[in-house]
C-alpha cells in the first residue's frame, strides 16, 4: 500500500527532475565558453556581456527609430525613404514655431498644432488634479479595514486591464445621442444632451473617461505607499490625541510623498501623450476642441491626403524633448527629497 502511494509522488517528481537535469546540462555546455570569455575581457566587463542583448534590442527598436525620426524632421517633400527626401534643416521646426502670438493659435502658421498644444495643456491640468484627488481618496478608503476590501480593490483596478480603445468604445456607446445615459435622462423626464457636440462636455468626458480607466493603477501605487507607513506612528499620534486632519497633514502626506511624486509625474507624462482614448471617443471634435498633440502628429503623418512626415517628425521631437524635461524634473525632485 505504501509503495502504491509513492508511485504518484515519483511520477510527479520525474518531470521536475528532467527539467533540472536539462538545465544543469545546459549550464555545463555554456560554462567553458563563458570562462574563456571572462579570461579574455576580464571579470569587470562581464556584466556588459549580459546587458548586450537588451542593448541591441533597445538600439533596434528604440534608439534607431528616434534617430530616423530626427532625420525625417530635418527633411521635406512627400517621399517615404530618407534618401529621396531633400534636406531642409530646421525649416520644419520654424514652421511649427512661427506664431504671431502663442496664446492665439489663429495667428500661427500651423494653427492646428498650437490648438493641440492648448487642448493638451487643458486636458493635462484637469486630469492631473482629478486623478491625484480620486486616486488618493480611493487609496485612503481601501486602506481602512472595510468589508470586502479585497473585492473593492479588484473592482477599482479592473478598468486598467481593459484596452484604452475598448474603454473609449464602451463610453462612446453610453454617451452618444441615443446612448445609455441619454436613455436614462429621457426616462427620468429630462432631455437628451449632445455630449459630443458641445466642446465643454467633450473635454469633460475625455478627462472623465481617462481618469476612470487609469485611476486603479495610481491607486495601487498610493495604496502600497500607505501600507508601508509604520502603524506605530499612527498609534503614537492617537495616544497624543491628534486630530485626524492633522494626522493626515503631518504624517500621512509627508511619508506618502515619494509615491505621490511618482504618481504626479506618471500622470503628467501620460496626459501629454494621450491619444487613443480621446481619438476613439471624440475623434478630436467637435471641430478641434479635443485635438491633442499626438493626434496632430498622427494626422499630419498618416491621415492627411498629403502626408508630411517631416513636419510630424519635428512635432514628435518637440514632444519628446518636453517628456525628457519632465523625466529630468522627476529625477531631480526625487533625489532632492531623498537627500
């Protein structure tokens, strides 16, 4: 009987043993050439050998496209291949920056670019404020000992798992003229609201949908920061009779600042790069009320009848420079806070 019970255990251990044996055989095969390489280049240079595959990958799929984009931004014409495009220097950048007043897009040569910049700034400001407030509030609630806390954490994170296009299509179905929300309004005795015809409503729902879709991710970051705060600090404040608002202001916020800073910068960068959700939801309309800078780049390069790759490349280089500056600001603030 004991032998019969041992048979399934032995059968279960057999695949694991085969895998371990195969791994050991592979290690024995790679050991001699790796030792020879270490003797040749030295132990100090061996980490670069292991980093080389990743560096090659990034070089082919990140750095090389960036370099090609910069080359395109300094060329003109409509040809696709760089060798067939004439060199124009900074002409594309001058065209983008040619404005009578940067506060008046109508005075700019590329007015749609500056309307996209203005819309992106508006979207970024409102989304940052809403995202941080709602994420922080949700994290504070989910950090408390409430019922079904695990369930609510999963519910708030679920939209993050959806594709941005799927999220936009769902909300477009809800908000369109004959959509679910207008159906509920008419059943309640109200009138239909044309959300995608009014510029204010279109921008509001663009921000709302983006916050709804991504709030769970930033809530998770803040929730991790809240759980890392020692409970002893709160117990000491409770023994001293400190008021809840003062505890939040003097203890929670300072200790949560590193996580909050990460959320702020990530939200800022994502807001500047927004494209898919707003494009599917509103198409940039009504008119140009929700045209974002990335949509301008996409339209200029691919959607227009005359595809201007050079102008789109220049706009994307300027956007990349802005994102680089934001990243440097994040690193500076993080190091300054930690020092």
